[in-house]
């Protein structure tokens, strides 16, 4: 019916069987951004957000989210992540999040990196919404991935 790997011949959703795939080192990097008022960015920078250290909490939230991806995305395999790193770059108008996830396994870690970025940015929103309810989250995307049968992939600039 389709070349979509999560659909069977009848079009029903199923979890892909990766049992026959060989284990390889897999890594994925994703990014995203939250735009905000200068007032909110300054409050985050100066540690004036009443809920606490926004970037520290967002970093932990992103790491936790990567580890729980298979609980959130229905057809994802649970993975033994060996690395999750979250970089949060604050500037005068927002925060750019970059997540790197890695494991040695039979399937990729793209969803873990994308989930980590998304939850880190949602956490920034939650912690700073009292200052700026109009923040916008966007540009969440995969930057690159390595490993596996399909090899390396890099987003176009």
C-alpha cells in the first residue's frame, strides 16, 4: 500500500520490527527556537523569573523528555540512550535549543532529539509565561543524523 514503514500492507499502524537490524552507533541533532519579548529574555538572563533558573530547568526537562520519547510518540521504540546533551543559547529576543542524542542500537534517535528540543522550549514557555504569554515556539527540525542502514543525513542550510 505505502512505503511508509509504520503502516502494514492493509494500511494499519504498527511498530516496525527492527530485530534483524544490526546495532550501530546512532546520533541525531535537532534544534528549535522560542521567540519572546526583550523583557522576558532579560528576566531569564538576570535570574529574575519567579519560578527559578529557566535554562537549568529547561535543560533537565529536555533530557527527561528524550528518555521518555517512546512513552509520548506511539510507535517509537524505547532506546538505551548513551548521551543526551541540551544546549540553550539565550539572546535578546529568545532562546535557541539544540539537542544531541546518541545510542548504540537498531534504530535511530531522531525522535528523541526532536522531543528533547520541543519539551525544553515548552518548559521555557511555562516558566516565563507570567512575563510574556505571547512567546512563540517554532523552527523545530532535525539538523543531522548519523548511523544506521540509511547512513548520514544533513539538513540543507
